[in-house]
C-alpha cells in the first residue's frame, strides 16, 4: 500500500461521520441483498418425511406434500401448512410476506395499520410495507450503483478524449455537450418514460442519456492540465501510445476528482428513480418501489404510516450516502490533513 493510499484511508477514517455512515450503509445493503431470507411468503426450510427442502430456492407443487393441486404450493394456506406439519415442520423467515404478497386476513380494510403480523402496516393493496421497504431499498441501491458506474465510464472516457486531444475535437464535443446538457432533462425523461414500456433496464438507459454529463467537465479539466506535464511528454516522446498515456499515466490523477463526485451521483440517481416512481412513470406496477410507496402515502392521508415510513427510509439512505461522499471528498483532497 502506497503512502498516498494510506494517507487517504487515514483521512477517510478521520471523518467519523462518514466512516460510521459507510459501515451502517454496508450493513443495511448486505441485509437487503438477503431480502429473500428476511421477507418471503415461502419457508426457508421444510423438513418433510425425514428429508429437507428449501422452497425459497425450488418450486414444489402441492401434490409433493400430499395435496390436491399440481400448481405451486401456497405456503400461507392453512391447509398446506397442516399437511406439511403432519409429517414434518416449517422454518419461516422473520417476515412471512414478499414484496408482492397480499394479506387477505387483515383486521381492517387496506391500507391496514401496523400489527404484530404486519409490523409497518400494509399499503392500499394489502401488501406488507416492511417487505416492500426491504426489497425497494435493494432495488434503489442496485439501480443507483449500476447507473453511477456506467455513466462514470462514459463521462470519464468523453472527458479524457476532450482533454487529451484538445483542439477541434475538444471544441466540437464541448459544443455538443453544452447543447445536450441545456435540454430540459426532466421533461425528456417524462416523455421517454411515457413512450416506452417501463422497466429496470429501460429506465437505466433513459436516465443514462443525461447522467454521464456530470463528470465530463471535471475529467476534461484534469486532462487539459496534465497533458503538458513532463512525465506525460516524456512518455509520448518514448513512443508510448496515446491510449496508454491517457489511461495509465493521466487517468489515475483524474480519478481523484471522479471518486469525490461518485457518491453524489449515486444519490442523484436514486432520487431520480424515486421521483419517476412517485409520478407513476418509473418501474412497472407492482414493483418494490420507494417512490410508489411515497405516492400511496400522498393518496392515503388517513394512513400516515405509508408516507412516514417511505420518507424515513429515503432520508436515512440519502443522508448516509451524502456523509460517505463528504468523507471520500476529504480523503482525496490533498489540502486536508487529519490530526
């Protein structure tokens, strides 16, 4: 580990707020990656006639347990539970609902208030809010990470080409980017979302049209500054190819500014997905979406647990990411020195 890397790690740890936010975020993210083992309407493990089965991984028809139907077993059905427990036992996850499971045994009409069975209540379709929060948190983070990584690759590549070659290439690409970034992105996103069938990858491509522009100016400025450094000119004089000079010698220095911006790009990506879901132009109906839960809170003022739960989850998520971004920015800032 180089001294510079050690200093950056020490700088990051010196920012206690960002350091602990990273650990809290990692714990929450890892838990959500295991959402099927935390919230599911299928048992984790079934012991039946001396053999062990995992319905969470494999589909079993009801006839497998001695039932009447060839269709997949509805493990929430009391009859299915009875025939299984006659010859074995069932191990359930902590929350016996998936994100799309409807609870037909609510004490009050949906949306139902929190109970011992639905700890955060249900939405207006009778689905468990806690399960939808867990799956929605995972979906939002994975969407934001994917969008951030892909847009960073495109933005860094465009900025590197502009800054390294300069001249007409820089002038033409800069004018194109200025025109593109001046377009009303929100209206265009709404139009595209209305024209195409919504989905994870469709929304990713639509948001990618504008998100890659954020890093171009930063990387371009770094390449314009570094291309005249002595070590770069020496490498070019020795016959090193332009691609090697760009991505082996200059890019590591340009990544300092890029890494500082990436947590904030991630925050913006999650906020954009939530906004489109809130407007009804995001993920398909029925998907585990925090924005859709916010919209339900707005439409069901008599059920305050919907809006409050979604707001708290989003606030905690974005706050943690912001604190992590501040710590990363401090770690890569050469002017910062930890005591």
